[in-house]
């Protein structure tokens, strides 16, 4: 199974980016998928997750700004990021789990998001 992220880049404060995670197999086989991020000198943190059914999860700092979605037909996971802040600067990783995202089974290689002031 391969997860390939894209969509990162350099954006100014207040700007938007849309991250994509293309999966080499049916994402329907993963009950839980999401996006982690890791900033320099900080631990990796779960930013948003979306189970096959149910409401999405977001950390408090991105609520109202980020939207996670799953496209089962395209086998792709998305993260729409609006009103970006400098503190959102990090490497963003797509993750997939057959059980729970607290212990992902698969990771992408990461895509860098840099927000400048």
C-alpha cells in the first residue's frame, strides 16, 4: 500500500492550500484515515481524522479553518486548509489505519507546508 501526498507549498498568512493523499488501494478498506503534522523541534500531532462513517475529528487549533474529506471513488484523502497561520508550518503526513489512527498502519512520505507572515 502506498500513500502519496501532494499540494504542500509556501503561502502567506491567511492563504489556503489543499493537500491530497492518493492511496494505491481502496480507501474503503481503512476505517480511519487522517493527517498528522510535525513542526521542527516538536512532536508529531494528529491534525484531523475521518473515519469511514461518523463525524471528523480536528484539533482545537484548526477547527473552523481545516476540512478533511474522503473520496472513496478516487481513493483520495483531502485536507482543505484555509486562513493559514504561521504556526501551521510543518511537514504534513497522510496516515491510514485498519483500526485506529492512534497507531497508523501506513504513512505517506510527507508534504511541506510553510506559512510566511
